[in-house]
């Protein structure tokens, strides 16, 4: 494992101003029933923000669970352009809603048009909107071996080889374009954050691989080994938000978003094997995502560095999701 990006800045500043915590704000978090947005909304509510969690929210239990954790549930449906639930007088919008679907029309409606619609409606209902964060993905990059990808590097359809992900890269690229255009037209400071591999104590791509290992199934890895990324833990996702928002601008700024350590699928499966005694078996294939290592120089320039080491994070993931597999 290695570390990408620039050296730690001497001061935690961006544009000459220190980055402070995000507190006392009215914040909309979309996609709140998802892996990334749910923990993020709860973390922001826990430190003194008024947080609204948006999704289709058809399940009463989901709504009750959000409310119990201090997040006000607000139903929206991007595919149907039903955005009546977006509240007025927002300070910040964190748009993390996403559709991972086979249908290109649906993917474009949600991941591209829907993102622009959220920005448009939020801006129309608030004259104090400070920043809009569009959660994009490093899936937008054209893979290039193991060379770190900078924000200006070539885009491509990296996720098409992955079963069940034929629309993802293209619709996320489209989302970046329409959000940047809308932000410029409306004059809303915007940050487009390309997220790498998120995970938490009970969720994430490594957990899927752990389940394959438990079942004795092979773990797909790319033929151009190692299959490397920069995973970022949920704690660091929440901690990074003020730093990302410090880059919001008109026109929109694009930044890579990940953890400091370069870690491969092979690495994290080996680590989970050491914790559980399960031996990973790898299946090299071209029908999976190739390595995508984001260059984090711009993110690091804000003063942000991830705090959860990958080994600590993997321990927390296994213990939090499958404590029965941990060797004592």
C-alpha cells in the first residue's frame, strides 16, 4: 500500500481562509437511504446541523429511523421529477442520490437531469444557498494502468465491463456536465467531487468480497493487477465535507475524493483473510473495473487528510458486519 498526492500542507487553509467545521447549517442530503448518504446525513445532524434527508422514502420504517437520528425525512423522486419535498432556505445541498440501472433513459433522468433539477429547485427556494456538492465518481475516468488520474485527465466508460453497471460512467459524466452548466447559469458555488471507493463499518465493496470468500467463490480482479483504488471510510467522508465545500466556486470546481492510501482488491481480501481465516481466491478477468487511482493533490491542498487507516477500517468493517467470522 502507498500514499498518493502532495505533502501535508503546513496550514489547514484554502484561499487564505481556514476551513472550519460545518455546523449550524440547513443541509439537504439526497440519496439518504443509500450507503454513503445515510451515514453522512446522520453524522452532520449529530454535530448541530438541521439536516433534511431526501429519497423516495416509501418505507415508513426508513423514515422513522432517520427521524430518530435527527434527520428530517423528505420524499423526492428524481425519475418522476417530483421535488416538492425540497425545503426552502437551505444553506448547503449535498447531492448523493444515484441510480445504478441498466436503462440509459432512467440513468440519465436520475443521474444527469435529476441532479440539475435538484440544484435548480434548491436555488429557487433559497436566496442564501452557499454551496452545492455534486457527488460524482472516479468511474468517469478512462483507466490508464496504474497512473494516478488527475481531474483534467481523459474521461471514459470504465464501468461498462462490470456486470450490472453499463450506464454508470456515462450517466455520471453527463451529470457533471449538466450540473456545471446549471451552476454557472444560476451563479451557485458548486463542487463536483469524484468519489473513489467508499466503505463503512457495515457496508462497502470489500464486504461484498468478504461474502464471496465466505461462500468459497472467486473474487474478480482485473487482469492488469493489482486492482488498486483509494478507499475512503465513512468517518473521513463526513470529515472531508467542509474541505470539499471550501472549493465550491462559479464556475464549478472538480476534485478527486478518496482516502490517502492506495489499496488493491487483492490487499483488502488478504487483510480480511488474515482476520477471518478465509482464503481469498482470485479470478483475473477483463469483465470488471480496472484500477483507478485518483491523484489527491487538489483535495490535500485544502488541508484534508484521511484519519482512518485502511487496516483499521478493514478491522472495523469485518467486526461491524460479520463479527461471527473474526478469529479470536
